[in-house]
């Protein structure tokens, strides 16, 4: 099995140039599925902190880069939406966040914000002992003691303890960001959720500081205000 991926066929969310070279690294097994970007691509092509795979391997072997608070062993470990990257020696921390066009970008954050990670609840199941398992957007899951969560809610999980430290409910009035589609990266509050019949995707109408947009339900994620720049306007501010 090849360790390389043709650039022209990478997912649109990958932050790589498609026509500069023929191949790039191939994501290994792990979270985020096919949309996950290999860590070496982030280190080399996005941040410019390494020149090649060998330097990337040295960085992870010496804990020069941490993902969601922990060490990693594979330079091709998939990196995706809302992951936290930390560089202890540089005292730098980033959250993976979609930018315009849906490509994954890196947002600088402070050290306190890097201690936990936001996740979208895709659905939930009941497991042995009657406990609730939350199935999250990146393919991971989490067992919780209280069944107070619904699909499309968001939770914040402490990287060290794996405890849920915040819960944001999905619904009208919730602060959300679009993570795919033509409005990827836009932030606003849900004004209306239009439930569609049958298997069609529900439509979400979002009010922003500059207007509004509509998108499908699967493209929005509930966030909290730490995702918003301090000087950014939000709908409802000043009212």
C-alpha cells in the first residue's frame, strides 16, 4: 500500500496546493476519516516548521508537537476539525478551524483554551449497563453518566481527564459556525430550523452580524464565544 496521495484527488478541506507537485502524504489510520489531513502536511506545508518527513518524525518523537494534549507516534496521524495542536518549546497553540471555502485552517489560541477540545455529537447509543455513548464528529466516542445530550449538540472535553466540561445545545438561538459548503467559516446564530420531510436534510437559517445565510443542518456546529475574535460583532450584540 502506497504512503502517498495524489494532490489532485485530496479532499477539498486539505490545505495543500494541488498543482505544484504530483503527490503528498497519505493520511494514516485514525480519527476524522478521509477528511483528516496528515500531521506532516500541517507541519511542513501549512506551518513550515519542518522540511521533510524525517524532521516531522523527530518533532513527534521528542514531544515537540502535541495533539489534543497528548503525544503522537505517526507523522501521518490525521488532523481534523477542532483538533488542538500544541508546540511546547514555542509556547504556541492552535485550534483546527475551517476557513473560507471549507479548507482547514489554524487559529492561534491561548494555553488555557488548549486544555480542552470541542466536539459535535453526531448521535448517541446505549451500551452495556444502560450507559450512554456519544458518537462524535471525528469518529471517536465517549461514555457519559447522564443522558442529557442530543444529536447536533456540542460538548467540550478536557484533554487530560476526558470529562465533559461544557455542553452547548443545538437549537434556535445557538451560536454556530458553518464547517462546509459555500458559507464555511461564517459564524452566526440560528434563526430558524426548517424540518424537511423524509430523508431530506433539514435547512438551517443563520443570522450573522452582516446579514444571513442558509445551509443544511449537517454543515453547522454549535460553538461558544471563545471561537469568536474579541472585536468581532455577533447578531444581537448591543440589543
